[in-house]
C-alpha cells in the first residue's frame, strides 16, 4: 500500500483571527516550541509517509520559514519530500483569485499534486489537530476493508459542550460502516466526533474532483460525502488516544493548559518511537536566577526567569523579570515581562513587552490576548 499525505494549512484560519492575522493556522505556536502543523506532519512521517503536500492560500511566510526544506522531518528528498501548494494565480487574476473558500475548492486547487502522485491512497488531515496517532494502523485497516474512505473518529463525552464552529459527527453501524454525517455546535453525552483525518483512495478523490467541477459543487461534506454515503464504502477507525482540535482562542488556551497534565504530555510526547518533530533551534539553556519561583510550567530553552511563573507555557527567549508574576499564561517567543507586572489567563504573541507594574487578567473561557510586538 502506497500513501502520500495532504495537510490543509489555512482551512480554519477564521476561527482564531487573533493568532492567524499574520500567519497560517499551521504555523500557530503551540506547546513552548512547536507549531500546530508539527503534530500532523510528525504523525505522517512517523507512519512512513515520505511525500506530503501542504495546501496553503495566504499568510504563509512564517510557514515557509518554519518548514524550510523539510530536513527536520527527514523530508528533504529528491523524490517525494514536502511540497508547499500555494494557490495558482496568473497575472490576469485579481488579488483574491486562487484563494480557496472551502475544503473542496482547496482540494481542486491541489489537483496537480494529486494527479501526479503515484501513490494509491492519500491521508488528508487538518493542521489544527493535536494528537499523536499511528497512521500506519489506520492505513492497514483501510486497505483490509477496501473502503473508499476511512474516517478517523474519537468518541468523547461532549456533555454541555458548545463549539465556536460546527463539528462533524459521524454515525456508523456495528461493522464500522458510516451511515450518516451531521454538523453540530452543541452536544450531549458520548459523541463520535470526526477528527478531520481520513485515508482516501486517490482514484476515488480524482472522481470527486471531476464530478465537483462538472456539477459546480463547492462543499465536500454536504455536496459529496452526504450524497454518496449510501452508495460508497465509508468506514471509521476509532482512535483512543489524546485528541484536541483548536477552533477558538478559548480552545487554544484550554489545550495549552492541558499540556501541564502529566497524562497528556505522556500521550503526546511519551513514545520515543513516535516523536513530535519540529524545526531545530540551537539556544542556550534557560536561566533560573536567584528569587525565581516556578511551579507546574512548560518552559522552552533560552528563557530568563527571575520572578514567579506558575501554570504557564513559555516559548523560547521569554524574560520574566524580578518581581513579575506570570500565572495561567501562554507567552510566545521573546516576550518580556517587566518588574512588578502581573499576568493571569493571558496569551501574549511574539515580542510583546509588558511594562512595570501592569496588571493584565482574562478568564480561562476568554483569555486576554496581546498582539504581536505590542507594548502594554
């Protein structure tokens, strides 16, 4: 069974406009040293996929800088490797042309990559999915069943959950064959959620593309999958590990805080055979100076800690001065917290400076966000 990968870098940018104003969803920083795309890209590489296309449409400068040639994921190859798939815009198009407004349009925009693939199957996934999954198991089940598409699902207790955007829920019979799709925002009890990871026959995807262009279809779920559910062979693969999807600033903050739980860190980073790979940066170790107090936090290298840090995620180069208090916060690269400042439930973007004596506080359901390079 031969498989290539396809990752959607921009598909949910509008769900966190604060963080995606100057970057793609794929390059949003997460977990002190990673970008969101690192998780799905590592899943593919760890499962033996050596050809990966990354579909992007705009704001992809930081993504290009992060991925580079793909060498940090062992994807700097003459054959296969990583391929950035920006929109095809000619000199006769207007400035908005080529940008995909839906998943189906994004797939059609990547037609050249898909048609030139020699692989029989594709793993298609979103970049905002946080999990460490062995995709080779999904691929084996997909090949064994002979399905057109195998959807990776996760059954979770969604009691009283209200999502900022619609989440796809999949119904299946006792043999794992999909019987129905629905999109919901509010939930009750145990729910089988689609993780936005699928394995699909390339020939079937090509038929979808041709059919869509012939009939003017624009929506992958409603126009294609829902119509074909009774005719095509759709199966599910139930994933039982840690899974989270970033679809709002609140869920970004919540997922970041979950990294402070040992069980979550073990699920994501505990298996040395399935590491989460990222761009390697050579930084000096973090310095903890006299008077520093650090509790239950994840801190990257290159930081300087003189004050109090508790229940927080600190990226590279963050400086917390003496007398400053940082609690329940996510501070991006090179943030600087001056003496006497106090932060609680704050997400600070890159190069933020919080001046002396400032007190900033949000709530876990609505964290206080400070934009890139802003001085407060």
